[in-house]
C-alpha cells in the first residue's frame, strides 16, 4: 500500500497495519529458515568441507588432515587420465551444445509452422526427457555396440548390413581413435576428437533436443507476428525475416539453453557410466567418472575432492556470468 493511502487511516490503524506487516515478514522468514539452514549446511557447508579435504593428504580409508596445499591439484593436472578427461569434456560439450541448439531450433521451427497434429509431434519430441540418462545409456549402448563386423555385426551395424551399406559400419563406442591426432609438447594426452565420444553425443542429443525445442518454441511463440508481417510487407524474404528478426529475438533463449545444457554436459556421469564406462581406454572418460573412481575405488579421497572442486569451478565459470547478467537485466528493467 502506498504512503498516500496509509495517511488516510487513523494513527491506530497505521500502527496495526505496521504490526501486521512485521508479523507477515516474521512468518515468511520463519517459513524460509529451514530451507536456508539446510542449503547452508548440506550445499555450501559440504562444498567448503570438500575444498578443505582437497588441501589435505587424505589417501586411504583413515582420515589424514595433514595440510599439503595445492599438491593434490598439481597431481591430478599432471595425470594423463585427468588431462584426457578435460579433453573429452570439452569435445562432448561443444558437440552436445551445437547439436542440441541446431536440432532444437529446427524442430521448434517445424512445430511453429502449426502443422496438423502439432500436439502429437510436441509429445514425441519431448518424450525422451521422461527417460533418465541411465535408461538412455543402456538403450543406446545396445544400438552402438558394433559386434564383430563385418562378419557378425550387431546394433546399428546390423541395420547397415541389411541395407547394403557395409562401408558405413564402424566400431562406434569401441573406437579408440582420436582424430585429428596430435599432441603438443605441453600435453600428456592426444588432442583431437575421440571417435567413441560421438555416439555418446548422439544419445545425449536424443534425450535433450526436445527440451531445447520446447525452449525455442516458447521463444518463437513470444515474437509478435506483426514484426514479421511488417518485414514481409517491406519486401524481406523469409530468410531475411529469420536472420534479422527471429534469431536476434531468440538470443535470450539461446543463452539460457547454453547455460542449462552446458552445466549438464560438464557434470555428465550416468550416461557415460551406463553407455561406455569411460572406455575404450579413457576415450570417453570424464571428470565425473574420474572423481567416482579415484575416490571410491582407489580411496584417494583428497585427490577426488580436488577433482570435484575443479568440476565445481568449471560449472561456476559457466553459471556465474549468467546469474550476474540476469541480475543486471532485472535491475535495468
């Protein structure tokens, strides 16, 4: 209520309303307090504890809180496996983002054309989101298991064999090649695109492209049709309308999709574990699998904590600028 309206009441009414406001604020604070405390303890408290463990010498079942500084970080970054994991994460993130953004936008444009049976197509595209990454990994591992091709192919290789396209058969998730293969003097692992990672990208894109489609479709439906009609009246082609009006107005949606998909790709774990297990070799290994393996199988608790903090920093580098951008945008509005 504005001050002008408050002045219309008697002093006793004003005091009563102030007490009500104070009581409402207190009730709201008490309602939020359990969640605030839980988040402070079980999220930020455990993050701080993990950061502290990463600076100790804990390597075994028994805790060892001897302070060693950044030694664990130096150890994991010198590791061939962790360098390979970083390479794999970068490759997976780039291909995952590009494929989802392109496919999601194309699907959204097709659905936005208001074709007959639009609701059915929307449901079909969104259906994979109802499936967990574990189920997706198991199903697509069956599809991309190559078998003993060309003599005894399985999965997609069997389909290619039946279609007479034997030349397209591949080792898929068992392919150890990295193309183009090169290794700079400062790196301990080969740089390039691990071929076994591409089927994983296909599986992840299958699951998340419907989500990207839904985001783009909401953005397309939010663009005033008058703008596009005015451009067409002025002689603009459909491509010019798309490039000059539609794409620029979809930039906030694209940014949101990049942030959401990016943070999913940086902490991917379940899809990798069920589809490839990180193999062949370490061709599809990622930091999430590295943290699990080194912590719970090798009992190198401090190094696992250091790798977890590195993952947190990678996600924060992506998320924090987006949060700051949104905060500034809200202030400007």
